[in-house]
C-alpha cells in the first residue's frame, strides 16, 4: 500500500479536522488514534461553540471558525447538533460589569464588535431565569453549542469519505526520520511512513514532541462536568460568568449541563479520571446562586475528560521549531472545541503552502522558551 | 389489581395523589401504596410521553419517578409513606420545539 | 429515612448493602473489633432476597417459605455486633482514596474509610420484549417485593414468563397466598437441558435439588405451564391487555392479561463497582459482566472488596460466606488479625461456600437465557429511559459506534436515570451481535459517580474545595 502524504497523530476533533481539510485538498491522509475517535476531551466536553471571551490571539481563528459552524452541514454532512441561541457572560456586581465594559472597549480598539454589552434589563430579557442580583452581561448572539462526540465523529466520517484512513487502536511509540521520511511505530508493532506528520495528540502531545526532542510544557487536566435530570425549559443561551467558573446550558431534552473548569484528577496513561466532589460542590453552589429555577434539580451524572493545558492558556498551532515537515495543533486548554473546524484548515494551509491565512505567531511552539527571566 | 392479604396488619396512613385522598398502610413504599390503591400509571415517559408504571420496585429501573412533597423525580419505591404526604404524578416530556 | 447527623467523619470499614453478604461481613468485622459502618438504601436490613425480613407484614410464614425466614438468623448477631447501621441512605460515590459519598434525608456527606466492602447484590436481567415498557409489565421480583413488604398479591389475569428458579418460587409463593395464575410461560431453551446434564450429579446432591423439584411440582399441579416458548410480547393500548407468545411449533397464542411478570435470572448490580474503577470481565456461562475479584473478594482497586451476588451470582448462602471471607481479609489488612489467623478462620467459610456453590453450574446452564430474549430486534426498546430501540443501536454500529460508550454519546442510551442498569447488558450484546464479536471484546458502559442521583442542594451542601485556584477561568 502506498505511503500516505500526511500522517495525523490523534483522533480528537483537531486531528479529524486536519484529516478532513487535508483530504479535501486531495492529499492521502492516515490518522492514527490510540483509543477510538473522540474518546477524550473532544468527545466529552461541554460542546460550547463560542467567540465570547476569547483570548485576543484566538479571536481571528474563532471568527473564521464560527462561519464554518453556521454552515457545518456543508462541511461534514451533519448538523452536529449545533444550536445557536447565543452565549452570555454574566456580571454579578457593578465592578464585574465594569470589567465587561472595558473588554468591549478593548475589542473595539482592535476592530472587533462581536461582543455586545447588556445592562440588567437587557440581561433579563434574554435570560429571564437568572438571579435578580446580576447586573448585566456580554452577549454573542450567534454563539451556541453542539454535540461534541457527534461532531468529532462527523469530521471523521467525512474525512473517510474523501479517502482518509482512520486507524484506531494505534498508539504511537516511535517517531523518527528515516531516509527523509517520518517513520512512526506503534505499540502493537505496526509502522507507518510519510513525509509529513501532524501532532494532534491532545493531552499526550508532549510525548510526541518529546520523541523529537522538542520540549513542550503541557499540563494534563481533568475538567469536570455534570448533567441534571430533565427540567422544563427555562434557558436558551449558554451561560458563563465573569468571576466564577461556570459553563451552563440546557439541551432540547431538558437536561442541563454544568461545567466550568473545576478539576478532578487524571492518570493519562490509564485513561483514568477521578472526580473531586468538593469542586463539584462549588460548581453546584454557583448554579444555586445564579439560577433559582435549578434548586429542585438533581445531578444524574458527572465526568471528566482528559485535556491538555498550556501555561498561557492558548494552544500550540504551527510548525515544529526543531524539525521540518512536522506541525503541531494541541494544547487547547479547555476551549478548543469551537476552533476545531478552522484549525484543520490552517494545518492544511501550512502543509500545502507553508503559510496560513490567519495569524499564528502567538501559538508558536517555542514561545515558552523565550520570555522574561 | 393488587389486594391486601388479610394477615397484613398495619396502621393506616393518609396521603394525597394529585390532590385525591388515598389510604395506605404504614411500611408501604409510595409505589406499593399507589399500586394497592389501583393507581398503575405514575408518569409519562420523557421522550415520547407514553405512560409508564413501576417495573422493578427495588430502586434500579427509575420508572416510579414521582414528585413527593414538592421534590421532583423521587423513586417512589424507596420512599416510605407518611401521613399527609403529597404525591404528584409527573408529565414526562420536557422537550420544546426550538 | 435516617439522617446523617450521627455519622462520624471516618470509619475503619464501610460496607455498602445490607443483604446477606453485607450483614455477614459487617457482623464479623465488628465482632473482631473493627469500627464498622453498614450503609443500605432500603429502610430495613435484608437486601432484596430477605426484603422486609425484620418487619414483614405477613402473618403466615408458610407463604414465603423457610428459605426466606433463614435470613432472620442474620439479624440478631448483626444488631449485637456493635456495627453502626445507616439505613435509607444511598451511596453515590466511592473514590479510589476510599472517600464515600452518601445521601440520606436530603443531605449528603463525604465519609472516609480505610477499607470498603461493596455488597450491592443483584438485579434482574433486562427482558427486552415488545411491550415490556407497558404499564402492567413488571419483574417477578417486583411482585415478590410487594408480597414481602406490603402483603400485596395481584388479582386478575396474571401471567408469569421467563426462566429460572425465581420464576417458580414466585409462582409458588403467589399460589400459597391465594392468587390465581393464568399461565406460566417457560422460555428456557430446550437445548439447555442436554447441556445441563453433565452438571446434574452435583445438582442432585445440592440443597437446590429437592427444594426445586418440590416447588415445580406444586406449581405445575395448579398452573398451566407452557414450555419451550420462543417468543413473547405484551400488547395493549396504554397498558397491558394481552400477552402474545410463540410455542416451539411456531404457533402464536394470545392470552388476555393485565399483569405480566417477567424473569430471566439475575445479574450483578455492578454500577458502584464500575464507577469506582473496579475491573470487570464478561462471564460467558452466566452471560453477564461481573467485577474481577480474588478468593478474598479483593477487587482491582486497593482497599475495595466485593462480596455476594454483586461479585458474581451464586445465591444467598454463598453471599454470606463471601461476606465473611471479605471481612476476614479486611481485618488482616487493617492489622486486626494476622494472616495465619485469617486463613484459619476462613476454612469454615470456604467449606460453606463450596457447599453453597454446589449445583449452581447446573442452574446456570439450564436457565441460560435464549439469545432471542437478550438481543432484541427492530423497534423493541433497548434503553427504557431514553427510548432507544434495537434498530437504532444496530444502525449506529454501522455508522462507526463500535462500543457502548460511543453508543452512549451518540444515541443517549445509558444516559438516562437508571445509568444503564436496565440496558447495559442489552446494548453490549446488541453491539457484539452486530459486529460478530463476543461481549467480552465489546465491553460495557464506563460508569461514573454519582451512581444514584443527588440533588443540587445536597451537592452544594458538601464541603467546598478551599482552593479557588483549582478552577479555571474560561476566557
């Protein structure tokens, strides 16, 4: 069998998106996933599709991704459960509202206007169920949420339909250059060769980078989520807050997903996470304070995915700093889902043209070695 | 549908189901009390709104979900009857066209 | 409902489940001086098999039979042992650090233990036939619970259907209580009888034989029994009105019925063990997943043992013995007895266990449920909570959902309140069947705490993490 043009390591959303966009450009792609597609962070996250609250460096990518989300069916033949009822970030005091005002001003100077400021009345109009003590919010009307596992699977299937080979149960243990090609070895004793490799290995991406001798200060996180039983519909937008970690959304079936970034414990080599109920208790208290309608709810399930975090909370996207023909896309620090559709396109641009159409300098893999002493 | 064996000696307990008075025996679970009173259907299902009734009576099937004294989604087979208890059957569908 | 106010922050040993395994384990441990807490979801001890044993409303002991009343002998020693007892409380989490999340009376607490014995028993195998979600269809065990706990017996057109000793026991108990049973439809596959023959000698000398024969005779004398039933369905508008069944000759029959009691064996209630992280394995003879334990009940998680039917179906007598073995092992691990003494004391319980297990191979083989009743087809509901059909599951396999966890994410099966208790086996077997693999290769749902729902109020009332640092800013 002919060697592929590109090998993608990692079958999360960014890996599958890379495979798809490369296949769309006619390249032969093989994707190697150590468990199954969407097994980790990509398949179990809160599904938030937001531009709201992004790090300034991410905004160009996020805006481009949002356009793809609003036509996602054209891209992957599936609507991915994407629903757009807006995302809001709620302020609970005057001081917090002031933070939001300054944010809007800051974005304005950079030419962005996708985040709207709402006062108390405006907030109550779109979020009638929120506690009366809240003073206002930022709103992105076209933001929303999708089904993370379904989305990842859709990207995988579309990539396959365009000729990509997705191989599950392939854990990469060796990566080196042999006669000008990358040679990849897996735990089961298989070997693959290709001129180009993409590192989309999520919480294990530092391991892949280490095979190249490229240091990457990745931290492994187990971000916790919980879901309620079915409740009568009382909320449409996805909700976050200024000061307290919260990601809160109600699905069409009435269940409410509560996330926000409280951490459990992860053992990434065993694919194991453990919940910290004290952290979930804090999350529950936040919900209690913000949404009195939730006080009668019960939590039926909690879980935590295994996610990668970079020290500055923004991802690594771009070429390796030590090797030719190797590109990274990992470390999305708990907010990579919405960026998935565009990151694959950027990787495809880098592979085929050597440059991307969006600014990737802030995401350089070697940025951690520079910096103040 | 279910009759009480004559040996079954117990004090009676009064409660209401959807506002209607019902007599049960001390020691009954709420699920058993309803069945004894001829109330079979306790809710409608969450997706298709079809009627459901208790299935396992041991706390694993989650079919007997009722609102008891204002608290929703309680497993009626795990709650003992008490005088004055207020029980409400639950309409299942939470979904709304979006 | 009890409250948690009297609970200490930690115990040496926590036992979850007050059936025969849990009662025996807690009693022995407490007698050895171990600070023991027994937690159970029901209001009284006995689990399911000895349900309501402490306060049965039935005046006539003959209805339930001697085997049931045997359970009462566990009570006095337990009460005298000094173990703390927390009834009416749901354990929703056991962490690998042996921190236990428990709720009672609307409050939740986290309790620390040095060792945990899970004795969560068994539940009835799902019985996915057309119409099994209709009001008027219940498990045979449910009818038994109503009889034991409330002295209630069904009237009208009652049909029992399925396979296994419990079906005959419930029939016999019902007849003794004065009920009239329209028919007992036996779905035991004909081929099982010859397969079971080689285990018959052991069965012959076991305690099950004489009791079983007497039971079946008593029932057959008064109830129409139809054997080799190959298909079953419940029909009715908004509740059960008719039971339709197919006999070996292919002929379809209709029985008017307002109560259908289903039973095709019991399987380990393994949600808590699974959520804690205990390894499980598929048992091809018993056609179920069960936790992997050693001869002392030790699971793959250090400090967590599993005893009784929750570790593998073997019946009440075996459960008592395994509970005692687990308690002895915990006592040695906690340094209360030396391992030599542990082994010495264990000998009698191992002998009791061997006696109790005699004859089980025959029962397991004879009553191994037919595939038709384990792997449904078409529109039959596989996941009751989320109303997911067999057809949808098979279609999702074709789309690439190759295991139960992917299936859960894609179709929501297993995401409902019962957390897979009534669909886990069905879904694993459906996927296995569609892929031409063994359920062992396909696996089971990966479960997570809370294994029973907890209210937002209960959760918010737990001690909070002191480190706000642990949380992440989302932007």
